[in-house]
C-alpha cells in the first residue's frame, strides 16, 4: 500500500498538533488546579478557599457548581547548574504574578506530576503550558471515585 506525500504530510501535521495539546485528570489535575488557583486573580475568594479546602481533603462538597481555573500561560524554570535557582511566571490576561523558591518548586514539581513535558537548554529546565483550563466538580470529588478534576493545556 502506497502512502502519498500529501497523506504523509497530513498525518505528520495531525501528530504534531496532537502532541501540542494534552489533558490530565484525577489527582494530578486536582494538584495542578489547586496550585494555580492560589495565584489566580480571576477566581473569587470563596472559590480559592474551596479549592484549597478540597486539595487539603477538607472540601465540604457544599459548593454549588463547578470551579474553572484558567491561566493563559505558566512558565517555570529551574537550573541544573545554579541549584538554588527556581522561578515561575503565570499569565492571567495582563496580570503576571511571579515567584521563586519553595512556591516555584511546588508549581514546577506539580507540572511534572501532571505530565507536562520538560524542555531545556544551557543549564535551565523549563516546564511550561499555555491555555490551561482546569475544571473541578466539588460534588464529584466528594464521591472519592477519582473523578471530578480535569485539566487541558497546550504547549506554549
């Protein structure tokens, strides 16, 4: 069976775009949503409090509706040369909170846990995503069946 050049190119383009988008669910999705939610200017105080409570295993399940956590971009980096260097910058529209140290390490490690591919050069390793969207359903999470947390993102 012969594959034409056009069909091979179409297949390569499909695989390339599929590799750029990813989804994660369950525990890694909840962790990623919770760590990002703590910095999100788009969530209400009540939503941030409920996400933190759920992540700490103390969610009431009384929150009505789903909670959606979004970020335009997350870029975390650590150095394998300067082992004290770690930083993250999040982009929520025009707001760009950034942090270093323990907080940056927490988000970096959570991205790794969620399966975000690493990229690096010249002594710096990046974990980065774009168009992050996590949806938490507190009532589903309360059922303790592994459901209720889903995230999707793209490569930057």
